[in-house]
């Protein structure tokens, strides 16, 4: 159980753990590359550890000590058929990206995960991979886990994705790397582009044209050193902490500021928050900066359209900030929230309401009426890391002591969250 007391002030200079999306990809691409890949700044959270264990089960030697990882890549076809099911735990990124990779392999695997994974939609990746020629099955005609995959010779496709999802885009592009011809994916809005950037860092040619990304089949990856920046999705909880506790300021060092992820920065600024980017630089094709965040009075705004995929994981904590902002915040076009680790429209509304916040669910988002004084509550993460952390941030602004139940879920993406919060809370 995580206990959080109302804070007088949030202050300090901190780093957040490594980016989850980039950490997964570094291990996957390292395993498929020729030669050694070294990773520093790796996120040793449960999700990325699931990715490591899947590749170990297929005969890849991976050493991991905290945030340092060495992967002995054996080339794209150096994987061995695993003797057991691949367990992905709570990780949607692991199962969906690996569905693409497994579709290229000349053997059979079964992938499964926890209770939450069992409820998440898989046909969005299975459908296009089947079109390419992979033999994939799962419950409800491939909609749900366990997934059984027998890969083999694939044909390139031109795919118009109905959702802006980096997991869908990445699965198809990874399969496309071993398909005959040029595979293209077009999305309705740009989703995070870490796959495209990191494939280029591993020596692959990736073509981008607006919302379309293409790769030609038959390309090889070359192992290399990767430095993973701090995860902006984790930094978002600390940014919000500063915004909900008057008199606060934080310097958050070494945070990834890839434009496909910085919706949170745009929103905080649009709400009237003070946030400066310092020391901007590029590391392994990814932009990075230090963030100087200072408490400011916030006001409500509308969040919709292209912005949504750029902040989809931050919406639970944006709702917390909005409860402390003057006026109304409306979040639209975010129906994807319903298929995350939990239905995040339902869990944000049920948990944030316990503090006395005024949040109303809608079909594609929610409406939050600020500025509401919060009272401490006992909340349940429902096994969703971002719900647990968002509610802990609400606890910093709530009178009394908040208790977060099922807080072990937080380890999925932010090991050490509770200790870091204690360190910066005055
Ligand atoms: C991720 C993509 C996003 C995001 C998830 C990580 C990735 O999911 O919510 O936390 O690493 O590709 P979708 O692709 O389903 O939008």
C-alpha cells in the first residue's frame, strides 16, 4: 500500500526512469540485430523485464543489471523456437510488437499475459499480420489472448490503419522488414515514432511521407550502443505534482521530448503552467532536454484531435491537474482510453471522484470541472500503473492521508515512484 500525505511544497532536482517504449525496442532490436547491443538508462520495470524474458526463452543471451543491459544479437533468424509459452505479463507493447516479429519466424509460439492483457484487443495487429500471410489464432477469432503464431514467408502490404497506434504500426513494420516487397502503414494521426527512429539507428532504411511510413523487406539490423532518456510519461506525474501543489518547482533532467510524445508539455503550457526546456540535445535520433517546471495557476482547456495520441498515457494525470484548474476541461476523441491497462475513462472517473473531484465520463473522454478542493481517499489502482500514480498525485493536493491500494502495479513503468515522491515532498 502506498500512503501519500498532502504536500506543502514539491521541490528538487530529479531524474525519472528510462522511457518504456524506447527500452522495449532497444531489447527487441538488439536481439534481432547482428552483434552486441549495449543499453544504458534501460527501464527495469516489469513490462520491459517481460520483453527480456521472452527473448531469453528464444535463446538470446541478455545480461541486465538495473538500468544497464547487454544483448548478444544473433541476427533476425537467430531466434530458437521456445519450449514454453511466452509470458508478456501486463505489457501490451511486448505482445503486439512481438506478434509482428514472431510472424516472420519459421516456428510456432504461444503468447499470453495477465488478466488485463486477456481483455485487450489483438485483432488490430493480428488482422494485418494475417493479410501478410502469418498464421495467427486466439480466442474470439484472434481478438484475445492466448495468441498462437506460426510465422513464415510474408508478403508486403499497404495498410491503412483505423487507429493511431504505435503498437499496430510497429508490428506491421517489423513484419514488413522480412516480407517480400515494400510494406507501408498510414495512420489517421501520427502515433509515437520510436520504432522508425530506432530502426534507423540500427541501420535500417525507413521512408516517411506525412502519415505514411514504409520499409522494404530483407533489411538487416546492426547492433549498437543505445542510451535511453527518461520517460516523459513518467515525468508527467512529477510535472502534475508541481502544478497541483502551490509554491513548488522541479528540475527534471534528461527527459525524452520526441514531438510525438510531448502533448503533455503543450497541455501544461496551454493551461497556463510554466515549463521550460533546457539543454536540448539529440541522443540516438531522439530529442532530449531537462525540464524546469514551476507551479502556476492553471485554467481548463479543450483537448482533442491530433493531440490525443501525443498524450494518451498522460490523460489520467491530466484529469488530476484539471480538477485543480479554474473552469472546465473537456477531453474528446480519446475512446482509445477504454482499451488501455484498464478502461481509463471508467477508472479515472471512479477513483478521482472519491477525492470529491467533479469528473463526468463521456463516450470518447471526460469533462472535469475545476477548481475543486480534494479530500484524501482510499483508492484502488485496479492493477493499472498510471491510475495508481495519478491518484497518488491527487493525494498530494488532498487534505489528509491518501492510500493507494494495489500499488505494486506501479512497478510496471516507474519502479521507485513512492520513494521519489517522498524525496521531493516537503
Ligand atoms: C506504446 C504505444 C501506445 C501507448 C503504450 C506504449 C508503444 O499504445 O499507450 O503505453 O510503446 O508503442 P497504442 O499503440 O495502443 O496507442
